[in-house]
């Protein structure tokens, strides 16, 4: 379990490679959805899902790369996990809805979007916290 300062090792804190693997899968899913959107299903929604997956996969990789050099390393890793969770839920719901024409899980897209927004706010807060701590 991670302490408030982010120094105590937790499950993800000790295994950032899991976030990197997830980011690789999310990036691959994003590229695959982009291909489907471009060649099989004329859907701007699939294009949006593809963009969100690839963008947030790349951002999570960047966060993981910088985490060892930042204060509160474990919190940075957690933010990357929340970011990928949001993108995966958002992209997965849109892909499911678009490809199956089944809206059973339509409320998951806003949940995923909210997680993505929260993760970006987490990036901002952690960055400002690091800056003020050093200053």
C-alpha cells in the first residue's frame, strides 16, 4: 500500500512494467481501431476512440519514463494507470457500441472520459507539487 508521500511500494508501484504492457496493448488497439475506422466502418466515433487510446497510451509511457525522477513516484504510476483505465473504458465502449450497434454500456464512455480528465488533473497537481517542493 502506498503512503501519502508515494514512497511506500504498492502493487503497481513495484511493477511499472504492467503499466507499460497495458500502454502497449492500448496503443495497438488504438491503431487497430483507426484502421477499422478508415477502411471498414465509416464512423467518426471509432476515430475518436482510436485517438484517445493512442494518445493516452503514449502519455502513460511518458509518465512512467519520468516517474523514477520525480517525487511521489508511486502516485505518478497510479496516475498513468488511471489514465489507461479511462482510455480503455472510453475506447472499449465506443468500439463495442459502434461495431455491435448495442448501447447496453453507453454510460461507460462518460466514466472513461471522466477518468481521463481526472488523470490529466492528477498530472497537473503532481507537477505543481514537485515544482513547489523543489523551489
